[in-house]
C-alpha cells in the first residue's frame, strides 16, 4: 500500500521553514564570526543541517549573504511598519517618520525597540563590504538601498513639500547609515542618546528648511 503523501502546501511550508532556519543560522554566524567566517559548512553546523540541505536553499556563500540580508531586512520592515503605525496614531506623521529614521539608525527608544540589538546593522555592514565587488551581491545591495532612498524621498515630499526631496533623501540616508554603523562599531562614542539626538536634529533641519 502506498502511504499518503503530504499535501503540497505542507511540503512548501516545510521548505520555507527550513530556509528560515538556515537564514537564522547564517545571521548568527555573520554576527559572531564575520564575513570571513561565513561558509555553507559553518552555517550547516550552526543550523544542525547537512551541507546538502543548506545548499538546497542557498548553494553559495554569496547566496547565504544575500539571503541573510534580505531576511534581516524583512524583519526590519515588519518592526518598522508596526512602530510607525503606533506612533502615527499617537503623535502624527512627522513623529512617525522620525520613529522610522530612529529605527534605521539603530537609535529607537528602548520602549519601541531593542536598541542594543545591532544585528541588522552588522549584517548590512557585511553586506555593504561584499558589495564593493561587482556581481549579484552588489546588484542586490544597490537595489535594496535604492528602494530605501526612494521611500525616504516619497515621504519627505509628502511631509516637507518645499524641499528638494530626492537630494534630502540621499542626505538623510547617508546620515542614518553612518549612525547605524557607528552604533554597531563604536557604541561608546555613539551611544543611543547621542544618535537619537542627531536624528532628531536632522528632522528639525528638514522642518526648518521646509518653512524657510
């Protein structure tokens, strides 16, 4: 007698869960061991999977890096959506925009996010480092940050209609990116309070520029 086969949806869900476990392991390896320590073998050990199982989802180190960055970005987007909606309801659109910027700079208040968790910033930093070389990783990195800059430009144009939105979005993203790196690599020089004050100062600058 032929045994019943799992429903297609169940098989799909299992594959998805397996990929998520691999990505969780890749993130841990990147945070702990850095880009040089990332390998299919090490991720397989971390996830307690066979090498073949990892390669089924992510056949190369580069695929693991892109997958880990997209995994972290998806988690960030979920947190950012929840945070901005909460702040929007309480304090209005400009406060919600600032909350998003604080999260991107890894300087959100502790009651909104785990501000000591620099995992996302570390993963994005390794992602950026690998993106200095032409190829699939660089292409994915450029596409992701272009999407972020476009979002900032759209929001700035809505909140501050009298400023040059595209130029100011590029400026703001450079500031937030720099702060996130500093929060990850130099937490003594750039504690949460200092980073948050700098983000707030930039939002105030946009308001002043819009009103002048």
